[in-house]
């Protein structure tokens, strides 16, 4: 009897132990062998950067690699070590969210509901400032209108008032165009305040050339969208020939003490406040020196 119990205990031990032994079998990959070979090849020799030469505006994400957070902790820091990178400051602003703003979309929907005969024209005017890069890409390529439906499937439009929406405005007719009429420089250049820009990386990776121009700090840069007159219609939806001043922020500034010659207090002075700290404006290049003054892209 004792021998039977000992034999049973030994057998139970063997069976119990075997349950914890690792099972040897071939590993199964989610990707095929051909796919894994391709991934390894690309990692060893990544393809060259291909720039879309037909693109009229860069997306903000295209700019973030150099003008966003620097993981090395060298660029885009003030003297106290605060991260003042352009991309993160911008993407929390109303400018960055102008095309996604639910209140704006609701207002456009209401206007279309009230005046369905003018739906395309209404949306085209509204998107000219709330989604300027998508709007003008479409218009400059021959489209008659750019609607909310167009915007919803257009990534560059959904970028809102992004980098190119301001930094690609031409100096010509500055301050003379209003109500969503924007004169963009389509020569694949972007304007900034600093002389002797380090141009090669931007040309290579984004396909746009940085140039210095004082007009980037001129209040006229804001005139195209911040003086807006819209045509009015009667209750039957017929044009009255009159206009309604939706906003006149630029002209209010122009006629204020701040807009007088010599005062030099522009929109940018308040909405992109400057610090005197020398700030390295591009990540990834440790030889770059700081630039001063530096504009904080807070836009509030």
C-alpha cells in the first residue's frame, strides 16, 4: 500500500513539473520574412528625403523637427532653461485650432442654414482665414470654392493658421488687402526676422528657403484677416449691395495711438512678445548660436 502511494506521489510530481517546462516551438512573426528583410534594409540605409515640389505650404509638423522640442536640451530654451519652442507654443493657440474651432464651425453651419443659396460663397470666405493654407492651395490650383466638406478631408487646411499662413505672406500690398484676401509668395520661400539664416536644412528637408524680411514684424501682416467686411443680403437672400463690418481689428489699431508713426507698437509686439534672451532657434545643430530678441509664439 505504501509503495502504491509513493508511486502515485512520484507520478503526480512528474506530471505537475512537466506542466511548467518551456515548450519549444518555432516563433511566429506578425510580419512575413520578406517584410522583415525590407524593414531591416530600410533601417540600415533609409531612403533619401523626398520633397513634394507641388506643395504650396508646409504643414506645422514639417517644421516641428527643428523648431519643436529639442530632446538634447540645447535649442529653443531661454536663459532659465524654460522650453520656449515655437511648435508647442503655437499648437495650443486659437490660431492652430482655427479650422477645428467648434464655435466657428457651428456659426458657418448656421449661416449656410439661413442662406443656403450662398452656401459655397459663405464657406469660401470663412475658410480663407480659418483654413488659409488649404483654401489658397485649392484656389491657386483653379478651384472656385473651398467648403467645410473640402476642409474636413484636407490635412493642410486642418492645420489652421499654421507656419506658412503667416511666414509666407508677401511684402507686396501689405496692409492693403482685407476680408480674407492674402497675397502669398508662391516661390517656396518663408520669411523670418533674422539675417543670415542657416538655410540648407530647411531647403533639404522641407523644400522651402528661409529669407530675412522686416515685413514679418509689420502689423500689415495681420490686415488680410483682421479687417473683415462681408456682403449683406435681405430676408429673401438677395444681395443688398451693402457691407457689414464683421471685425476691424487692424483698422482700429491703425487709427489708434499705437498705430501712429514712431510708436512702433504692432500686433506682433503684444501677441508674439519678445524676450531678450539669445535663443538657439533650431534643434539638431549644436554649432548654432542664439538669436535675440526671440518672439514667443503665444498668440493670446
